[in-house]
C-alpha cells in the first residue's frame, strides 16, 4: 500500500519511506529493491523483499514435496 510517500508491505507491515517523490518513481524504486506488486479484486497489494522471499521459499518446498 502506498500512503504519504511510504510503501508499506501488506503482509508484515515493513515500510520504505520516500521524500516527496512522484508515484511512478516510488513504484520503480520498490520494484528495483525486490518488492512485488500485485492487483487483486479488492485493490493493489505490495509485498516487501522478505515476504516475497518467504513466499518463494514456501512454494519451492511445496513443489519439491509433491511426488
């Protein structure tokens, strides 16, 4: 979620602050830092690098556990 020049993770509440930058620059910076931005039926969701890594690790474990 983007509020008051801050990117906030929808999963763990991690934040990344910005000083008066335009929206498109904020999006470019957080994407370059590894954040994932997805659109859901209820709106946009923002996930920090740590949550993206956890999600990827869990998906890899589930995939490798399948026979």
